[in-house]
C-alpha cells in the first residue's frame, strides 16, 4: 500500500517483505479509523434512540440521516426561539437543550459519523480484508503484541 493516507492503491508485488507486515497493519488500521469517521476516537456513540428515527447506528440510508440531523437542528432552533419569545424576562439565559439526555452537537456528531460509515462502506470492507490478511502474516511475537493491544483496547472502551 502507498503511505498516502487518502489512497488504498497497492504497489508492485514483491516490494514488501514479512518484516513490513506490522507497519502495514498499523497503516491499514489508521486508514480504517479514517474511513469510519472517528480516527481521533473522540466521538462517543449514543446508544439511545433519536425520537422519530430510532438508533442512529441502525439507520442505513443517507437521506434518513439527513432528515435526522435536520430534526435535531429544528428542535434546537425551536427550543431557543421559544425561550427567547416567552421566557427571557423570567430566565435571561437559555437553559441547555438536550434530546434524550444528549446535546444537539453530540447527536450531530453521531449522525455525521453514521453518514461517513455508510458512504465509505465498500472501501472499509477492502481495508478490513487487508487487515485480516496482514494479521494472518504476523509473526508469533507480533500476533501476541497485537492481541494484547486489542485486549487493552477492550478495557479502555469501558471508561
């Protein structure tokens, strides 16, 4: 694979050796994170349903995701307008608006993440297959290190 982060093209056969596998595996994992839209890992997936749409992760239509984000935007705008129109004399500062316990920004981030995953689905499948093949070619020591990283990652996700 080229090292260009926006490319998944392959280079000439024989260019890499078995010692290149760990580096290539790391590059493929970084590419997968980028394709899935959460390379930084700072977006926490919302597990509750968005009213009228269900689980954001369960929506598999980009048009439905656009409608969902429009719904979030509309509800937030209506909330702020209603506060301004009716309650600024009682409470000058608008209270925080939440949908099912989450901010509109968190909902928008989750919807954008789901949209990105759908748009990159075919390329994601190719990168996942490459990761599987690369993992099969790791040495015993590298496989152990890789598995330990996965285990640590499982426990880190619980925080």
